[in-house]
C-alpha cells in the first residue's frame, strides 16, 4: 500500500508538471492580450489563480484516470468482444455507446435549443414553446442516432477492413450535395453539430475500443484500421441534421 | 463556500454524464461478455480520477478562463476597440480587425494544446505507432489547424462570405491530400477534426463568433455566429496530413544521404 502511494505521488509530481506545460500557452496568450493589447490589469486575480490551480489539478487527475481506467477498459472490452465473436452484441454495444453518450451531452442540448429559436424566428416553426421543444428534441435524437450509427459503421469497417478514405470521402460528397438542398437556417448548425458531439470521456474510450479491436483481429493494423471512429462520429451527424431539416421543412432551392 | 457548492453541483452533473457510460460498460461486461471487471480496484480508482479530474477542470475553466476569455473576445470585436466609435461602419474593412484574427489564432492554438481529448488521442497514437508519431508534433499540427480555422472563420463572419463555399474548397483540399499523404496517418488525420473541439475551445470560440456577428453590421448572430466550430474541425485534417508528409519527406531525405 505504501509502495503504491509512493509510486502514485512520484508520478503525480511529473504529471502536474506535464499539465503545467499543457496549460502554459493559454496563460501566456490571455496575459499578453489583457496587458499589452487591451491595456488592462488582470481582474479578480485571486479567482483566476484558484481557477488555474483547479484546471491544473483537474487535467492531471483526468490524464491519470485515463491511463488507469478508460484506456484499459476500452481495450479490454475490445479483446473480450473479439474472443466472443458475437457480431450482434458488438454492434449493439457500439450503437448504444454512441447514442447514450450523445443524447444527454450538455453542449448538444444547448445547440439544439439555440437552433429551435432560430428556426422559430425564421418562421419555419409554428409559434409556441411546445413546437420549439419538440423540434429541439428531434434534432438531439437525430444527432444521437447518427453518432450511434457512426460508431456501429466504424466498428464494422474495422472488422471488415474497409478502407476509410472511400467511406469518408463518400460521406463528404454527400454532405456537400445535401448542403445545396438543406434550408439555410440549418446548414450552420449541421456543420457545427459534427464537432459538438464527441466529448472528453467518449473520445478516449472509443479510440481504445477501435485500437483494441484492430490489434485483436488478425490482419488488421491498429494504426490504419484502429483510428477513424471519431471521424465517422463527426461526419454522420451533419448528414442526419440536414436530412432532418429537409424532411421537416422540405428541400430549398 | 460558493466555490464548494459550484464544485459539488459540477460533480453531480459530471456524474450524471458518466453514469450511462458506466452502466453500459459494466452491463455489457457482466451480462453479455460474462467476465469479471479486470483489476477492479485500479479501475475504480481510475474512474474516480476521471470524475474528479473533469469536475476540477470544468470548475477551474468556469472560474478562471471563460469569464476573462469571453470578456476579451467581446472587447476585441467591439466597434469601440476596433474603430473607436460606438457602432461599426457599414461594410467595415476586414483589415481593421487585425487583433481579432491574432487573438483567434493564438487562443485557438493555446486551447487546443490544453484539450484533454486530444492529449488522450496523441498518447494512444504515439503508443500504437511504436513511437513513430511524436505526440507533441501531432498536437501542435492539430493546434495550428484550429488556429488557421478559427481566424479564417472570423474573417468569414466579418466579410459576410458564404460558409458553404469555404467548406466546399476545404473538403476538396482534404480529398486531394488524402491521395498523397502517407497511408498510416489518414485515419488519425480524419479523427483529429472531431477531437479538437470539446471542453476548452468551444465556449471561447462561440463567444468570439457571437461577439463578431452581433457587432458587424448586416450580420445575424443566429445565422452567422455558427460555423466557427466547423472550420476548427476542418483545418486540422489538412495540417495533420501536411505534418505527416513533411516528416516523411525529411525521413526519406535522411535515408538518401
């Protein structure tokens, strides 16, 4: 136990230094702009110092937790699934992982709400709060289903060894074509929804799952086949959100 | 005291975010895969660290970074700072916003370096590539991509040019690069688009976009404020592929010598 604590505290000092290096650029940029460009003193110095300390400790703990839990769990499950060999359960797991981590994502809830008020202002929705909230929910569900399907397709790609570039390029071409027909009010949100979906906990977990599967299956290269799941998760939501807009409001030309 | 209740409420929110993931993992592990949790103590400690880490990180950002960062974004984009007048002139010259582009570029670069999800992916890539991919090289090239993306996005809002035309050109470049970049970097490059924009970058960038769209005459914050995130996910794909091409070029030159 004592040895364990010693190991942890020793690596923690190094970890805190590493996190400090990660955070230094932000501190420098903010300080420079505040003093040199805007010519103002730093407000609420005590609050900023407390906050910076919390960010430093937070990043340190998160990275440690990543190595202790998120990475090993993701890879461990990938190996167990590969050994069990049940395609059905693996794909079910993939879909649920994508769907459940997205549907309640706070950033997505905020964007969907904002999108509903834009659509309402543009006269696309019938007036009323109920109409807006059902639109926002529809938007959230389309993004969550899209992310679920993304992970599912991405996992299927790893199993089958499909080349990623063809799928992704095909997806982008679809996005561009749909852009021509989607209502203007939804295009910006659709493009942003791709970036909003992938949270800090999901990314390491999904990456470990992909890399784990690619190294457990013979003939797959973890570098070439293991990465790419996040790419699908940022692509498919754009297609689904624009599809939702076209379906609801009709194509615009 | 306020800090304590802030920490507690963020802890509960983070717990609520993580619970479905935990339920899914342990449900599948125990019911479908029918296997015990490997190293239960270590795993529990790790999840506790993730939970604690995210809580401290978010609260710290909300106390220290977001208020001052958002205030700066608003001040730098305000007509008072740019033109010295209360409102911006009709069709403002895009050159007047020099500090906005500089701020966008530097804050994009700095927040991307601190993005935990990117640190995770870079670490994994380093491990999987058996050291061929340098984590700092990867993170810096992603950060440069975000930096270019956000300042170009600000330029777009200021000039009022169409989002779609930039996206079409951007994707076309990505598609062309795909044919020339080393094969092993392509999945990682595609991934880096989605990884960049999460906890740290999005709130600051959104404040910048909304600030610009609200003060530049003729822009609608609801319509034009969007799109910065899309730019921040597009350009890292280009810079990561370019980074790999440069590394490969240097390696092949070294071999030739």
